[in-house]
């Protein structure tokens, strides 16, 4: 684990100190600020509408504000995170430092895990920026914090999946731009493969593909419940992409 931690810390520092990371954080903050303001405006209008009609209850702040905020965050991460993970392995190949890694007494699994945790750490920093908005709302509004934390747990798992797929894309090429392109494609495939086959006439195929629908698994967190099946799903798919990356790196040692 010491080797994994050293690799992860080195790559994490490189990512978060790069200009592209600060640019991403700034652009994301601008988008989140504009959209969150819109969600709050919509919530205020719905609250006033309920008050004027004399209806009981009112709009749910989790549904009207925080759920769309997470959906926007997810959409941003589909495109942005491959740009964050693109250099994890492809840059090593381009700079020829990859050959040094291959001839060192470090295993492929240690390399992949270190780089995965580096990407996940940098992604968590971006996710923390998005969390500032509900955190700020908590100073002036009262809402169900456990539900918000569950939603963010789901987004964290989703982010880890994007990092794993981006790492795999980065392991396939020495071109950073191609790694970004493939990472985005992988992320969209993750979202659309399940739903496209869920309507199969074969019942067991339909059931399996419905379980593999990532949107359904994420929605279980957004609804405020932590389901073991959803956690197993994310850990399995993340592990699958990390394993593929490890196989790619290991195979290059024998070329």
C-alpha cells in the first residue's frame, strides 16, 4: 500500500496543481452558480404559488433544487472527468517515463491503483466544490441532511466510475486528446447500454440489463436510500475498469 500511496500522492499533486484543473474548477463553479440560482428561483416561485393558492405543504427542496443540481453535476462530470484523467497513463507513455515504470519492481496493479486514487482524489476536490452550494443553503434553510449526504454518496460512486473508465481510456493510448475522446465515449456507453437492452423480449436478459442501468442505480441514492445492490453494482463496474487498465499495463511488459 505504501507504493500505491506514493504513486497516488505524486499524481494527485500533479493534477491539482495543473492549470487545467483550476480552469475546470472555475468553469464548473460558474455553471453551478448559474444553474443553482435558477433552481432556487424556481423553488421560490413554486413556494409562492403554493402560498397564494392556500394549498398545504409546498415544494420539496431536495426534489426541486438538489436533485437537478446533482444531475447537472453528473452531466458535467461525464465530459470533464476524462480531461482530468487523460494524462494518468497516456502522459507517461508520451514522455517515455512509462518505460521506467515497466522496468521497475512495481506491479501493474500498484501502478493502476495509485493512479486511480490520484484521479479519484482530484475528482473529490471538484465534487467538494459542488457541495458548497447545499452547504451554503443549510445556513439559511432547514432540510433533510441525511438525504443530501446519501445523494452525494451516489455522486461520489458515479464519479469513481468515470475516473475508472477514464483511466482505462488513458491506458490504451499515448495521445491525451484521444484518451479524452474515448473516455467521454465510454461514459456515454455506461449510461446508454443498459436502457437500450432493458426492453428485450427475453425476460432474464431484460432483468439483467435493467440492473446494469447506471441511471437506475444512481436514482436509488437520489431517492435517499442506500441499497446494498447499488453499492455492489458500482464497486463491481469500477473494479472491472480498473482490472482492464491493469491488464493493458501488464500486457505491455511482455511486448
